């Protein structure tokens, strides 16, 4: 809602590599990055997405070599 709080989603931490992808409830890829400095702001193709539940997949490699994989849901509220 552009109030300056929780308007951007990005992965924090000391990582060697990162892959983050976000899908709509219909399986459409709405965001993808391998760059930790790039965040998702709830838009797709420059347009705000509607309030809904989105699914993410995250794969990251830590400096100790450990690979972390996670999936879950993100609720976008406008």
C-alpha cells in the first residue's frame, strides 16, 4: 500500500547464491531473481497485482556450503 512498511520483499543474509521465484495461485510466474539486491514489490510487468495469496520457492547457498530450499505462501494485501 506504499506506506513504507513491508512494501518490498527480498532475501537478507550472507549468501553465495540465491534463486527466488514467486507464482500466482494459477501457477503464473510473477517474479524471479538470482540477485539478492532485487526485491519484489507486488507488481507484475509494472502493474500492481491484486490482493491474493502467492507461492514462493527459494534456493540459497550459504557461505558454509549448506544449500537451503524453502517453499511457502505470501499474502499480498493492498
